[in-house]
C-alpha cells in the first residue's frame, strides 16, 4: 500500500475491496459474512492511530465508515420490519443479531450517566435514532422507566418503522416520541432536554460532526449532558472518532473505551453555563477542562475489559 506495512490495515483494506464489490448492502449471506469479518478484525484492542495513516488509507477508512453506516441502516430496517410483524414487537427484540451488544452498551451509558446526573432525567433526546431505536427502547424499559424519549431522524420511513415497534406498548407509546427533522433545524426545543444522545453515525466526517456539536452547544440548556459515541484504535475503521478537544462549549467529563464486544467508545460532556457560541464576542472558545476521570467501564466478561483514555486538555493548550 506504500504507506504502512501493517497486517491489520492490509486485512481491512482487502475486506473493503470485497465489500465494495457487493451488488447491494442489504442483509444476505455474503454481506453478513463480510461485515462480520470486518468487525472481528477491528474489535481486538490495538494501539493503531488511524489519524496518522497515509492519505490513501484515510480515504478508504472514510468510505468504509459510510458503507458500514449504510449497511447498518439496512440491517436495522430489515429487522424492524420483521419485528413489526409480531403482535408484541418489544417482546421479540432478541431476534436482532446485535441485541446483546445494545443491552451492554445501554448499561454502560446508563452507568456513566448515573455518575454525572444528580437527578433522573425527565426528558431525553436521541439524535439519529433510525428505524430500530434500540438504545432508546432499552434505556426506557430497563433503566429510565419514567423518562420521556424524543427521537430525531431525518428519514420519515425510519421514524414510521420505529413508531410501529412501540405503538402497541401501553407504556412506551406514551413516553416515546418521533420527530422527522434535521437536528440543525431544531433550536429552542433542545433546551427542554436534560440529556442529548448523539448517535455515532450522525455526522459521518469530522466537519459534519462538529457542525452538529456546535449547534447543540448553542441551543442545549446550560448544565445539560451530551452523550456521544466515538471509536478507538482499529474500531475507528467502523465509526467516526469524536476528539474531546473539539467539543466546544462543553466540559468533557469522561471518555470510555470498552475492549469487549461493545464497539463504540462513549464520551460524556456537560454544557457550559455560557459558551462563546452563544456570545460570539467572547473569545477564545471555551475548551474542555478535563477529558476523563477514572470510572470502571461496564464489561460483564472480566474485570479488565475497559481502557479509559485520559487526556490532559489543558496541557495541550497551555
């Protein structure tokens, strides 16, 4: 490849070429096999820094993230349709092949949230909920049983599918709401939420992601919490990376890098009481004071299944 003699990168690039040759990314034997191999290749903890790879591999990574996002959307839509055919869809969520991962990720996010949230949130927003909003559903059923969830997605068909899953449930049908809109078009309503979750695939590249984060920083309520999903090591070939230093207008509280089958890292940040985004005449932009503290990430498999990335942001800018 001319830039890095790395067996891992070589394997990922080979899988990328095979995925690129597929006629469709809809769930089928070949699609499932290739993406399973890709995830298995990227999952083991690896110190690789994808931001330092050569330009050609960077381009492959960017395209691969887009392909993963498309395949994930099609997979969720496929299983959402299947679930909708059941009389009680929410009692059959375990048919989704990655349901156990969502259970673990939601437990992890709830544990993190509980440490930094002094009261149970009354209203939560999930941006980029998709046709199978498992995070919202699992949190609503298992952890935040009195909280209302407002799910945002730009795709009306995704929201329509998601609504079908919860409409027959007497509890969730009253607490789960779906909004078909671009989050960049939402302003004053964002002040109503105690916590905003930002899905990993909202903002597929850094520029798009930061545009969304800056918008949230401008309109979220002071003191409210933002939870983002990121990626670390080779897992950054599957999902975009959120650099804590880029979260302008927020104090980054913690960064978690699970090393089990939960793929996504989790970043939690608190909206500053007043940010320079709200008052542009104030400069410079407020930078995060702290990017991590020591909290054991959830891993039911062993006691050493998490890597917590501690960044001294202040030192970088001093």
